[in-house]
C-alpha cells in the first residue's frame, strides 16, 4: 500500500498522513512547564511533515515524573501547552500528549515524592524503597489519568497516548517480575492487566469521542520473568474488547531493566557515564554493560513481535522501531499496520518526511549510534546536529557541544 502520505483516520480525528513522531523526552522543560525551546522542537517536526507529533512526557502527578524537570499536568501548564499545540496546528500537524506515571522509573529524590511500584522494590535512582500503593491510592491514580486527559483537551491536543510501556507504572503492574501482589491488582494476568484496562476506560469516559486515545504497550519487557509477547497479546485483546482505545503503539523493553531493547544499535555506555553524577557513575561502570545491552540494528526491528499482535487483533496498530525510509513504511502498511512512528531519525532530520516526499529513495542520515540518549540531561538532540545553546535540566548553559 502506497498511501503513507494520504490522510488517515485515527479515531475521531484525521491525520494528514500515517507518520507519527514518537514520544521522546525533549529535555526542554527545566521548570516542568512549556518553554519556547519545547515549542520550537515540536514546531520544527510538524513543519517537517509528520501527521502528528507526540509531546513527552506529561505526567499525571508530580511524583509520576522520571525527575522534577518533566511536565506534570496541572492548570498552570495549560497556557504553555496551548501555545505549543497552536504552533503545531499552524504547521498542519496534529498534537498528542503522552500521559502516564513513571512508577518505579521515577526518581523520588528529584521529585521529592515517593516512587511507586506494584510490589516492594528498592530504587537505584533515589537509593530508597519504593512505595506500594493501596487500593484507594490506585483509584486516585486512575482518576489522575482521566484528569490529565481533560487538561490535554483544554490545552488543544488532538490525542492522548497513555503510557503502558517500559516498566513505567502500568507496565510494572503488567510484569510478573515486578508485580507480586496478592490482591485484585496482581497475581493472574487478568488482575495484572486490571490497571491498564481501568485507566483506558477512565480516559475514554473523560474525553469521549472528542480526542483520539491511544496507548503505548510493551510487547515484552526483555527480562527473564517479565511480561512476554503471548501475555501482552492477551492484554491487547482485552483492551480491544473494552473499546476504549483508538490504536495501540507497540513497543518493548524496560527503562528500569533493559532499555536498549527499544532502541537497537550501539550502546552509548561511555557517553552515559560522563553525564551521570559521581556516585551513579561509579555504579554504572560496574553494571553498565549488563544494563545497556547491545542489539544489532535493522530496519523495522520490532516487526516480528508486532506481527503476532496484528494476527490476533483488528484494531489499528502503530509500528515503532527502525522506521527510517519509505520502503520500511510501505512494508509496515503491507503487513497491516495503520501508522508508523519515528523517533531518532527525526532528531537527526526533523524534515526527513519532506525529503522523502520529494525523493522517495531518501534514507535517513541517522546512524543508530544512540548518542542522543544521554543528551536528555542537556537538551535531547542528535549529536551530529549541533545545538547552539545546550542547557542542563536546571536551565543552565553548559557550553558548546564538542561532538563532531
């Protein structure tokens, strides 16, 4: 199917094409609010031709951030977010807000709020035990997702993407490795999936058919004892039957246990070690090779897993992972995927889609070195596309990039 650049329906909205800018933390919100730099980041991607760009990451609570520099959804954030969505719309693209709670991936020391986990875990980020929410607190978290979706609507977003991946809170509840609860939120797969299903329903009830509602779902955690593909297919089937979602974006890996499964390509261990504070740097030198595994890069590297979902589901699916040229996009459509999502390739070339439309043989200049990953601490970017004013997450100028 060669309809990548034709308009396509996503629930109640129509995108100008089938390419979505995937959520990648931008590192441009030092005060947990929108900045001109964040607006420019998404304006540039929108001008580059994507159908929709995804703002990452909009936490549903202050303790739901990976650290205090991320946006959390509150009335004070609406004006800036509205300015951002207006800028994206002016370029002809739609805007999605990725909402969720980081759970065990949250840095409690930075947030000054406890990290949450389905079962008792120790956080290497804050060097303290995580809090295990009880039934009442879980209900509050479900309501917080619905409230965040309403704030996204007030901010002018066309869609929300609920984060069910990477061992963030909902993903950690899905994982038998991390969820060892004995109550209605743990144990069997159906009980471990309860939180995902109830959040999806709550968000849909909040926004009705005024916004598209999607979810980023882990196909597997990539760690022995974690969520497996067959289990995730069943969770996806339940989500489809519930009817609350307009599409699923399929991902893999764990920010907590195995982040490179999502990325593939080179593992930037030395670059990560350089940007970590001294205590964490020492620990990273000890475990960095085991934590940042290396998976050879290939185009559409999550396709084999995603095919298993396509065979079992009828709902729209978004293929993520190694989408860098028109041939791969066309393959995704031929395999039955409704949309494709791009991340690193658009960090390197925000206007890549325009180039592909002008010359269908265009290939991304991204070399999959993954050196963009550690730049989340100094404004997320491709190191081969110099940033004239890199800043740290506290908003301080850190000098001119030295990468060549």
